[in-house]
C-alpha cells in the first residue's frame, strides 16, 4: 500500500496560500530543516482525522486539537502507562489534521509498563462509579466557573469605585486576565475529558481482544452488540425533544409548534395561547442544560448550540410530532436491542469450554458495561455544554476587538491563533491605557482578509485519507475501534484512491458498524442544515455524525460515514436504533451523490451504488 509522502504534499502549496503555516502552531509542521525529525515523519504513517475534523481547522479552533494532543498522550504515556502505545502525534497540512499513534516499540519496555498500568488503571476500574461521580462534580464546577467569567469592556474613564475602594486594578488588566482564564479553563476541561476516556476505550478493547482470541472468526460487530442497550445521558437532549413533542400533542398546540420552521414565528404564536405558554415553560425547563448541545460535533466555533439556533431543535420536535400523529413509535427499540444483546452474549458464552475463561468473559464484559456510558456521556459535558458556553464567551472577546478596530467583524476572531489574540489584546489594552490607536488596526484586518481566502482554498482541497509509510500491521486499539484504521481499511482506501474516474466506482467497503441490509436513496449531509433536508427512509451519508443529529435517526433507513470504527458515534447510535451502518469507508461523501440509489450491508461493511 503506497500513500503520498507528507513532505511532497506540503511542498505542493495551493496557489494563493503561500505562508499558510503561520496560521498554526509551529510544532504542527512537517519539516525539512531537521534531518532527525524529517526521517521520523517520513517513516511514520499518518492518517487524516476526519472523525473529528471533517473540514479544515480555523486557527483558533486548533485549541481543542492542542488540548487532546496533550491530554490523551499524557494519560497514556505519563499517568496510566498504557503498555503498547505512548500517545498520538499531530501534524497539519492545508488546515487538515493528520495524526499518528506513537507505539512503544521495545517489548521489554512494554513489559515494564504492564505492572504500572495494572495498578493505576486497576484502581480506576475498581472504583469507577465513585470516581466518575467525582468527575461529574469537577466538570460541572468547571462549567459554572466558565459561565462566571466576565469579559470587561474598556471605558474612557474607570469607575470611581476603583479609587474609593482602592481596587488597584483596571478593566484592561481584567480583560487580559479573564482571557487567560477562558483559555486555561478550556485546557483544564480537556484534562478532565481524558481522565477516564482512554480507560473506557481500553476496557472495551480488552473485552474485544479476549473474545476474538476465544473465537477468531467472530466479527467485531458481534462483540459491540454485547455492550449495546445501555442508556447514556448523551441521548437525553433527544429524549427532551420527544417529551416536548408528546407535550405539544397532549396540550393541543402541535399545529402551532409545527406551522413554521422559524422559531422566531413559532414562539410569539405560542405566547398568545394559555396552553402555548404552558408548553413554553416545559421547553424552558429542558433548555438548561440539555439545549447546550452543539448542532455539530462541538469542535468548531460555527457549531452553535440548540440554544443559539432554536430552529434546529424545533425541526426535531416537528419530526417527532409528525410521527406521533401518524401513530408511529418515536422510542428507540431498546427492549429489542437488549433482547438481541442477551441472546448473542448467551450464545457465545455457552460455547466457552473452560470455567476460568467464562469467569474472565463475565468480568471483562461487566467492566466494559460499567465504563461504557462515560465514553458517550463525557461528550455532553465537554464538546457540547462546555464548548457551547466557551464559544460564546470568545465572541464577547471578539466584540472588544471589533470595538477597537483590530478586527472588522466579531467572527473574524477565529482566524487568529489563541496566542495572537492574547498579543492583540495587549496591543488594545496598552493603546487604551495611553490613548493611542492600536497597531493591530493596521496589522490584522488585511491579514484576516488573506486568511479568509486561504481557508476557502483549503475547503476546496481534497485531503488524502492517509499519508506516509503504512505499517505492516496496525495493532494500536484506539486507532482501530474509534477511527476505523486497519490494514484492510487502508487497502480499501488506497484502491479507491487509485481509481482515475471516481464516477466509475460502484462499490465501497468499510466497517460493519451495525447489522442489517437496507436499500434506498442517498442523502449526503455535511452540516446540520443539510441534515434538515433528510426525507423518510433515506440513507444518510456523512463524513461523521453528531449527537445533535439524533432526530435524523428517526427518519433514516441506514447510515454511511467516511471515518470511524465500531466504537464511533454513528456505529453506536445505529446499533441502538437497530438500523444498518457502514462506517470508515474513507471516501463515501466524495463518491456517493444525493439521489443515488444505494445498498448498505451493515453486516459485511459493503456499500453498493445500484443506480
């Protein structure tokens, strides 16, 4: 399998983007001036992290990549001492993030790490429920601390209280300090994010590895089904929409709730009706905290929350009202999923001959079930609730920068790195203190115009799914179950990549994410706005999926993604809804077009374009 050399790609700069490297941290660059680093980069296999970044990163949005770059790697390599892998290295080409797991190559070192891992991870596994309860307290406290951060505006003259109360500090100082507080809280949040996450995936991987050694031919999908049917709070925002739909029908205001797709029209109409006011009270109770869910993955500044874009939850409520009126159940088929889970578990457990193997099977499965909810639940606290508040706090910083002429529009702030924003704020504060014009009024507006053009060119570039030297065998467990990168998937990606005419491709291969077969019309969706166009029974084709897209799963017949493994969001949710899914195809959104008729085999991982 041959993939492009990263340095060759980087050398072919997109015309008009020369110098783009200054938009990102310097350590993210593939280099040619350091022979040792250059050789390491050439000898390493890198894959595009489309699971988290289905589009190029804006300079400021890189903060979350930096945060997990640090957090995942430190917990793997310095805290829990995961035996086979240290962390994950990161690079950027044309705004797209490429990552590579860093393995522990020395077998003796792996052996030395094992007892440390067993002691440290074992403590967490044995005390999981207690420790997770503490985590929730820490995480909610961090969110409340974030909500309390104030971004001061700079006045011509400070309030008299600064003098009479001998405060000794200016609003300028607090602008700088509070910006630092925002950034530090963001990094702190992501420290907590990974406290349990690696262990959550590891418990699943341990169980998967044990079962596959007992039954070498068992599909990974069968193992994942043994851990399905578990309720998690990540489903709660969607459950709130269902409750609101039922309430609207019960109160007889369903026709008012659904008469328009615009919340700005629906809300005032409801306020005119006593029953409408009652329904709005139920809505307000649901909004905090459940509407702090992002309309996307939460990783991008433009992934506004439901609270910021009420048309999105309104669309979901309308979908559920329509199904209720049709007499169609809007509940997830949990009982059916659990019954199938228990049947599969009993079937394979019954085939285990040795008592000690059955005991270990039970222990590993029990551990996986205990820790699995965190794998989904942490998303709500971090990428959704925290991020939704964080992005809006940063917009307040943008207002200050706009007021002082450093940026033309508030949304221009995302085109600056976080350290550049800090420098610009120092420029603003010192200019305010002295009464002169900030240097940034000349420096940044023209740079931002150029960066906007660069970002547009980046979006038009097709990022190859993998670059560098592919390893003989991919063994790193998270790479396999989360990102869906295996030697087989690499071969499948390479085969598609080598086809000169993409229109001639009639079949794609991916991971069997959720069993079943479905034929229907494709709907390619890259944003929440496009998700709103889904029609009943269509097959969703997306780079990846987001929890906020949950109402869409009540409409679709199957799901296909470019990236992701058997533990990706799309695979998990489709299993809970009992619908077919093929994940990690590499190229689905590039090959499949909306309106095409396709066949999805979620049991084999095959996607066929029938016409």
